[in-house]
């Protein structure tokens, strides 16, 4: 059983559309990170959120941490083919130095 | 920025042989490194936590005698897949965290292992 469930698992959309990816858990996390990974490469950190209710924006990407710090969302506006990749959320608990990764969302943006 | 180098980036080996994968932190010291395994289009599965100067901590279901981890210095951890079988074929990724509370996790670029 995945501690962090992401939905949808796969998403294929047209260029210019908006989308939201969800990361849900029954556990509370002290911080949550979002990564994007391309085939054959390691994950690249996009953002870290630490405060319940926090919203962070990174160009066309908006990240939100749930008030109870159990869930998070990633919204992409006007998706572009360059946004294609595997999006992973990952949570940290307390002072633990390891991350628990979500189940992943494979996004494909078609030109 | 901090860089984690993983080597080799890909390797093909025959069944029964052993393969060593290196993970180096290039510009910071890492007391803790993590090893993950990833299947195509799936998430990262933590295999073990590598601790400098002590034994690695393995996740449930990961055979410590098959996946040997050595963290001999603050900048190098190695994962050796012993007596590899085709089912060990996968993408292996390491990550490292610098010393200090709140320091971010940096990932290597992964190693694609194919066992024939």
C-alpha cells in the first residue's frame, strides 16, 4: 500500500490545457516536495512546501499544501510539451532524513 | 548547486555476475545516502539508507546479501548487485543529503541495469 497516493496515475492532454495532480495521504507530513523526472534521469526538485495551507507558484505551476499537511496539489496552467514527465510528490515526517515518495503521475502533453 | 554523480549511467551484465554502482556527492559531504529502485513509469522505491561508517538500513523485503551497500566516506556510497538475475534489471537511483538540518535531498541521474 502506497503511503502517498497520487492521482491521476496517467494523464494525456493537449498543449494549452490546464491540469491538476493530487497527492493524498492519511498521514501528516512536516514537509512535502514535488519532483519532475524525465526518462533515464533522476528526479529534479520543483518545490518544497512546509506550512499547512501554503501556496507556491513557479511560473505556470502552482503548488498547494493542505491545511492539515496530509495532501497537496500541483496545478499546471497552459501546459506545454516540455511539461511532459513523471511528477512525484514526496513527504518527510518530523526529523526523518528520508522521503516517502508518492505513486507518481505520468503526464504527456501533446503538441 | 550541489551535485550527485552516479556511475555508470547504464550497464549490461550477464546473469550470475556482480555489478557495482557508485554514488558520489561532488561538492558536499553526505552522512546519509539513499538507494532507490524504479520500474518504468513507476515511482521510486526506497531500498536502503546508507550511513557513513556504519551498516546500511534496508527496507523490508530488500535482501541485504544481494544488494551490498558500502558508505566508506562522506562523499561515496556504493551499491553492489551480487549474482545478478534478469529480474534485477531496473533503474537504480541514489540520493544524498548534506549535513545539517533542513538540507535538501539531491538525486543522482540513475543507473540503468540490464541483466541478460
